C-alpha cells in the first residue's frame, strides 16, 4: 500500500486558484509541514503566509510589531493615493490612533444598541423574502442577499435611497476587483471604487454637518469627538469621515452578502444540517457562527513586520509582508474537532472571521444579527429551497465569495 500523494502546490495569491473553491487539502498539508511559509507574488516580491490558528492570533495581538498601517491590509502594494486613503480607515490604523478613533465609536456598535435594530432588520428581511417569493427563481447572491446589508446600512446611516445601489456596486468592486465581470459594472467603470466612495461620503458628511441632527448613525458619528492626550478632542475630519464610511459600508455590504449566500450554499450542500435548523430554529445563531468559520468571507488580511521577529521558529525580517490566512486558521485541527466538517451545533467555535484583538470587527454584532434574522425569515418563508444551476465563485485572492447562486424558492 503506497502513501497518498502530497497535494499539488497552489499559489495562494493567484486569484485564479480559487475559482473552484479554496484548496483545503493543500492548506491542511501545509499546516502540518510548513505552517509559516514564503509565497512568491506576481509583482516579484514575496510574503509570509501564516496558517495556524495560534500563530494568526499572535500576529493579530501584536499590532505594533505586525503593522496594518505600513503597507495596508491587502497583499498587493497599493498606489500612494489608495494607501493614504486606506490608512484613514480603522482596519489599517495602528495604536495609538486606532484606539483613539475606535473607543468613541464602540458604544454605537455595542450589543444593546445593535439589538435595538432587530425589528428594522426583520422588517427589511420580510420585504426581501416577499419580493423573492414573487419571483420564485432568483440569483440568490445579488437578488436576495445583497439587498439586506445595503438596505440596513442605508437606513441606519440615513443615506438617500437612490444612492444605495451605486454604493453597493462600489463596495463589491473594492473586494472583488480582480474579477473582470465584477470590476466593470455601470457607467463609472473607470473609477477607483475606494476613492469614488470616499469622495461620495466626504461630500455627504459635509452636507449633513450643515443640516439639523437626525436620529441616525451619521449624526452620531459627526457629533462624536475624537482625541488623545497630546491633542484636544474634536470631530472627525472630512477625510477621516469619508474613509471610515468606506470601511463601514464595504464591510456592511459585501462581507455580509457573502456570509448569507455562502451560508445557504453550505446548508444546501449539507441537507441534514438544513433539516436540523428547520426542526429547531434555536440552532440558527450557532449556524451563523459555523458559516463564518467554514466559509469565512475573506481569505486573509495583510500585516507588515515593523521589526525583526519570528513565528513558529521562522525568522521574519523587518519590512516583510505577513498574510494572516483565515481560510486555513478556521480549519486548524489543533483547535477544531473534525475541522473540515460543517456542523451547526459546533461549540465552542473560536473562529477568526471577525479577527481578534485590536482589530476585532466593530460590526460583529450587526453581522450576527443580520445573519440570524435573515435565516430565520428565509426558512420560515420557504419550506423548499432548491439550487437550480451551478454556483459561480468570485475570482479573487481576497474575497472568499460567490457571485452567482441560482435557486428556486417555494413559499408555503
């Protein structure tokens, strides 16, 4: 009897490598043999890929040693304008500025405040389900899943409804720009999506500053003062507001759309798990966590070493790129029993899809609320859900997502 052959090597930064799904067998092999390894990049340099849960947690909890700001959070080197814009976002700030900006915002995203949005989210979900039920056959990713986060973010921020579609397209292009089909949509194909969205929000914020306060998140953010010991507290600048909104809206739109669509695909691929949720809807919150682990919306985020260090005995030099690879860490056999299995009853479930430490996702409570209410309403509205064609994945080394999932929804 011969040993099984080692999995074929995969370029983890080649967008074409993921069109058939993440290479989980290869990642499992690397976790056992090279948990921190050097991957070449098309640009001619390279990056360290961090695959084990414990090592990824270490990187995330050392934000000054592994900087989000030095090179941004994507593995490709950005042009100076895009990098400067990214550095105004919370996800690409290092301490102490990160804490200075995050601390005043955190109360607006706490569990109690977000919990108060449940009825609004449920009303939006029911409206979406009603419209989907009238169609019957739908492209689930955009017709159904994309509608929820764009409407929720639009409502809580007080954005003009006529702008929701354009903002959603910008958000998708930011995370899926490596897919030619998704990178070229609409009349603004030549725009840099991040810069275009930031300019929109800079102008939007300026208009809102001149208007009376409203009961929405935009007014709360504009009224909040940010500061630290070496400077007085003051409101966000226009650039900071624009950059913050880019991050909020992109995360609120595209990653949530991915969570919902990938979640349904996982349930359809595991009919026993879908049946368990129908029999006991109380399992849905845990199912959302398992969806986030098993089909994490983003493959990785980048850090840049600010000094010489090491990971799992591997020397990392100052200036080296380091990729925290969630798609691997979320299936680390040292942390998750039967790690490749999809199990809605999994407990505990310390997945890393929201990050950990300094950069733990500010919108985690909102994403969990949207996921729970969405699947509650979806399963209540449609006793039968059938996939009617092949799913198509986004071409991306960053976004672990579907771009098409044809389904037939049969109402009661």
